[in-house]
């Protein structure tokens, strides 16, 4: 693996980790909102490579939904 490949892999992992972090923040409604933000930060080509994967999209949607749900239970 060349140093260029390593840098690409590291960059994709950085984008992936940030996508999951943004989903957990509760500030985004779905994967598409996260994709738009990351495209502005990292460029369209690099970001869209991550979002091709339907499993990533589904997991981001799941995390967005969970993060936006009000806490359950009653604390007295």
C-alpha cells in the first residue's frame, strides 16, 4: 500500500467517524443532512464514497433517530 492509499484510507475513516458523531449529536434528521455537511467539509467525491454504502446510510438514520428521541423514564 502506498502512502497515498494510506492517506485516502485515513481520510475516509475520519469522514466515517465524523458522520457517526454528527448522527449521535441529535442535530441532524437523517444521513442526507449529514452528507451535505460533510461534502462542504471534505469535498463531494471523498464524502460520497462513504455514502454509497446502504448499511452506512441505514446506521446513520438509526443513530439520528435515536439521538433526537426524548429521554424515556421519569426521574424524580
